C-alpha cells in the first residue's frame, strides 16, 4: 500500500487527482490510501510522517505549496513531493525541497501517471529500508535507522545521534533496544545503543564510530558487544 496526501484547495482539481489515482490503481494493480487536505496549514498542523507521496498545489490561499513542503521536509526527509501547478515559474523552485517533479494544470492523465510511476519505483526501494518514527518537540519525525550513529539514555528521555543531527524523545532505552537489535544495533554500555554499521574501530574499552565519537564499552557488556559486532561483520544470525 502507498499512502498519498493530496493538498489542493480547488475541489474540482482535488477530485480529478483522486479519479486519476483510482484509474492508476486499476491499471497497475497497486493500492493507495488517500487523504485530502484543502490547504497547506491543514497538513502541517500536527504533521505525522506517515505519507509516501504528497501531491501539492503550489498556489493556495493560506499557505502555499512551496512553504508547506519546506516545513514538512524538516520533519520528513523521505516523503516524495510532486507539485501540481499552473505555471512552471513556481515549480522550478522544487529543487530546494528535493521534489520529484511537477505536473502542469490542467493535469493530463499521461503526464500524471508517468511521474506517479517514477514515485512508485522509488517507494519500492525505500520500503526495503527501516525507519523510526519519533515524537519530538518539533513534531513527528521519520528517521532512517541506517543514519543513526548511537542512542543514549538520559534519565527519562533518549537522545538519538544521527547524520541528520541529534533528536530527543521520551521513552526508555529498552524499547529502542527491542526494536533495533534485529537491525544491527548492540549495547556497548547500559546507557548506549550503537549502530554496528557505523563502528570503525574497537579499542580497549572504547568503540569509535564513523562520525568520530568514542563511546565506553563497559566490562559487563564487552564480550556480548564484541560477539555482536563479529556476527554483524560476518553476517551471522544467532
């Protein structure tokens, strides 16, 4: 299933896009879950990173499509934007939010189906990756687990250090451990859960990561952590 949001303030255009999506479903044996918003403000209010594709009208009354995409991109680095626009002038700015492309109004089905097909191929590749959905102060964030360096327990919160920066969220480290151990993570210390993908060196009582961070390896965890790393490198599943 592919989850699609339509953000379009013109009712006729929104209905046309829904009709096109239903036609594409039948022709390509795929299933869409479709949600419709009538303005950019509606989708960014309490935004949840749960969509695969967002079809965005660029010119809307309250919050235009480009501003909407910029706000969403800060929370969701993987969602695919396709702009629906009446003029190329606005659409060319799409590179700033890494948009897949645009379709000009009045929207022809052929052009729409072609860019949708391109998006669907990208989603197939993404679905082989694993994501964490985090509740942060800025809203809900979707993060590729491959981009995480390590996770640190800090009292009642956890701090996630990643290629995209640091993110704080509530919850015990144990919950993350249960989710991530099967994905190549291991605890080097009661306070640290490490992504073995980013381990570059194992030093006496210290593990070094690809971002230069060095974390302590506790005596109690040392053997289990070394075994986990050896298995990970060798592709062994215990």
